[in-house]
C-alpha cells in the first residue's frame, strides 16, 4: 500500500539530503521511500522515546514556570484599556 505524506519544504530538503548521503555511503541508489521505511522501523522499536522526542518543543508552561514568567513582566508604557473595555467596545458606560 503506497500513500503520500505531506511535509514542509525544509523536511523534504532534509529527507533528500539524508537520502543522498546514505546513497553515497552505501554506493548504491536509495529511494526516499527506503529511507522513510527505515526511519519508521527504527522509531517503532521504542515508541516512548519517539513520543518524548516529539513532545519536547510542544509542552506548555507548568505553574512554577508561569509564575516566573509573570514576575518578569514589565510595563510597556502603553495605556491599557482593559479596565474600560465595555466603553471602548460598545461606546457606552456601564
């Protein structure tokens, strides 16, 4: 069963570079399909490690990190209109 996978241009370029390097080192033609099948096979041996590797950049702040972030906030000098939001949105006083 053949299927296609959409990826960014950067990922496509990296896949092609990887394919070319593998072909150069092996001294034979290697397809992108072979490279992807090999990568999937390797990743399927330890799915927990792959899940952890994928999750590293996508986790949200915990409560301690969030408090630390809030303490670093500084006034920008721009007047905040949130106190009078109804007046600014609807043009009426509450």
